[in-house]
C-alpha cells in the first residue's frame, strides 16, 4: 500500500471523487502543513495555523496507479486560485499535491505541467507540489461527512460553485 495526500479546498468535497474505486483502501480527511501539532478544526478554520485541509488516501498501486489519482484530482479544483477554493476562502483551503516519494513528486510535477499547458485556464496554475508533512486526522464528525450529513453536504456543495466550475473547465 501507498499513500497520497491532496489539498483541494474543503476536505468534504475531496472524498467522493476517490471513494469506491478498485485499489482505494481508505480516505481520511485531515490537516497538514501547519505549525500547530494536533490541530483542531476550530484552530485550522481561523486560517492562522498554516494547515491545509487535506485528504490522505491509502491505495494499492497495483490496482490503482498514482497517476490515476492525479487524473482524478485536477478536475476537482481551480488550480489557478491561491486564495482558497470556490466559496471557501483562506489559506486552509489552498490547493496542493503532497508527495511521499520521488516517483510521486515527478508524476505530480508532470501532471501539473500538463494542466498548465492545456490552455483551459486564463491564469497560471498555482497549485503547490510539496513534500508530505505530518498528517493529522480531522475530528470524527468530518470523516465521511457526505454520508453522515447528506442534506447539508449537498446544500454546501451546491452553494460553493465547485460543480459549475468543474462543468465549465473540465
């Protein structure tokens, strides 16, 4: 098994694209990249801890290649927005691909270059490619939020502008 970590705005919206695929063993919402150890949601949402909201994916690379994860990741985000994602604003909602291995770094850089060269976006691609920092799982109520609170999740997603952006650009 390997791990992958992606930041794409609100972590609630970053679970569903990856779940229930062959080789995906688990997806955990959490926090990474900040200066506070074991941060809470209340701390991270202030935007002052330096953390990103992320999903950490455990996968079997024999069944689902890392490159396929990257292919799923890019169409979930606006890679040109460095101030957050859609209605979610602040540093905790920035986009990033965190790599665990040199092979992941190389694949992530190549995929970002491909997105940048695609001509889909008028501005530059600003999504960071960074070494994987310490990962802190989010509180239990954030895990599988879309299943635990489907009505609120659907309303939040509809209001965010994410889906309109995906249809327009991807």
